[in-house]
C-alpha cells in the first residue's frame, strides 16, 4: 500500500509542475492526506443481533454466515483493494438496547451500513436510528411493518421474508389439504400478530373458520393451561405462531398433550436451530415455512456454492435458515458497493434497487416501492427418518416461487408507487 501511495504522490507532483501553483497547495495540503486515508479505510458494516436471549442460537448463525460474506468480498479484492469488516453488537432482543447499540455503531464506529436484527420490534428500533441518520439498513428478520410507508425510508431494505409472504405460502398449502376449522396459539407481540393476520387474509380464499386466537407472552415456559382450551375447540389445524424457545416448548407440550392425533400443527416459520434443539419428536409431522434450506443445493448452483464455502470455513458444518439471511443481507450490500464503485449512500441505494441476484437460494430482487426482497418461500415438514446428515431435519414439500403478487401491494402499504 505504501508503494501505491508513493506512486500516487509522484504522479501528483508531475501534474503540479504542469499546472498553476495553486494546485500544488491543494496536492500538498492535509485535506489531500485525509482523503487518501479515507479511501483506504475499511468498509464498516454494523451488525446488531440478539447474541444473548431466546434467539441467541439463530443470531450466532447469522454472524457466522455474515462473516463468510465479508471474507469472500475481501478475498475477491474488496472495493479496489478496500476491505470490509463486520462490527457485531448484542442487541439483547430489546428495542431500546438495539437503538443504543446502533447509535453507537453509527456515531462512534462510523459504520457505512447496518445489517441485522432478529425481531419485528427490534428491527423497527434499528430502522428508526438508521433512517434518521441516512444510513442504509438491510433487515434480516421478518416484519410487515418495516415495509409500510409509516416505517419505511429510502435507506430501508428487507432481505428477509415478511409475515404476509410466509403465512401466505404455508396457509395456501395447509388450508387446501387439512380442513377449515383453524385455531391459533400466538406469541403476543408484532411477529405473532402479523403472522395471524397473514393466515386470516389467505384463509378468506379457503373459507376457513377462525375458532379463536389464544395468545401468550414472549418467553412462556408452560402452555399446560392453554393447550386444553385449544383441544376443546376441536380444530382441524392449529397454527402456532411463535419462535425460538417458545416454539420448542409449545411443540413439546402439544405433542405430550396428544394434539397431533387429531390436529395438523402448522407454524409459519420453522427454525433449523429450534428443530435441532427440541429434537425430532416435538417437531414430528409439523409443517411450516422458511426462506432457506441447505438441501435445495440439488436445485440451485448458488446454494451448493454457499454450502461448500460455509463447510470450508466452519469445519464441515452446513448453514441454517437464519445464517443464510445473515449471508444474503451482507452480500447484497457489498455487491451493491462493488457495482456502484463507491460507498456513497445514493449510489449504493440505486445499485441495490437495480440488483438482480442469486447468491444462495435462487433468483431474488428488491421491489422498488418498499425494498422488499422478492423471493421464494419454502414449505417444509419436519422429519426424523432417513436423515442424510445431522442437518437433514426437514423436507421441502412445496415451493412458492418468487412473485410480487404474493406481497401486499405498494398502495396497501401506503406507497404512491
């Protein structure tokens, strides 16, 4: 790098001799030195995720895969030699903590971009900080609200699925096969509420009967008073709309109560980490959705390449669903930086809006009005037999291909176009 700087200064001196003396003052000024240093500084991506708390396992997966995206960008030469780095912070699954950590990343660490989050409410807190300060934020957690005009800004991008997409795909599959009488067990916060709203919306086309929505606080450890109420409703389908440890405990106890004998359990989002933690019995036969499963490597070269790179970096391990989002969230931003030839915010926004990509799961693109990534939704079923390896815990039983028609319209979200 020193030789490159010396060469640059040598060229500048020759040019100065052929120009007016005023140019020499500019070339030799501290401003010129600071400009060179700024060009050589690393491209900083802030990465707030809940490393501690009930979603900690998924968050660690996000970090590992995000680090892979950073490593690949740097190994490919970065931005004209300028490398990237990931600055990870623990948001503790708390909106206030997330806002504080994001503000620290922006004001103290001077990050160029922010990627991250693993909660509907937390990502909105991060988004509030970044949009006020003109920093691009690519969210990798499910939320409907972040795409709505009231929360969205031109700096906001959403790599993850949103609840409308996820519950829509799972609902279209389940409501056409397992009956019309539907009960809900729902985590009482934005994620759960938005998932139920999506199920009820898609359910209109199938004339489902809503038997009731029983809600529970985040972090519930005992569902024994709620499950008998659900059994008394005699549903054909039980939609369990929660996540992480809540999902693991709810499915274990639902299995113990014998609900699966008479009712098909579905969940809008099945997490690889939760399935592994809870074991095959709790998840046996449960149907849900996800954005990524390593097993589609037989279908997509991009999935195979992602899996192989992850295996190489992490001693043969395979990436998970939320890991893939960490990878995609960072890689798309860095690809836009490369395409723009700059970290300038306006140029990177334009490059992201123009991006047509297939980095880990098939084709995707960001819809311009709300910057939602249009992508496939996988409908999966948990399995316990004929496993190819320790990560072979799901089977893909249906795929809803990328289609903006599966999103709420721009007008519904409050966007003019």
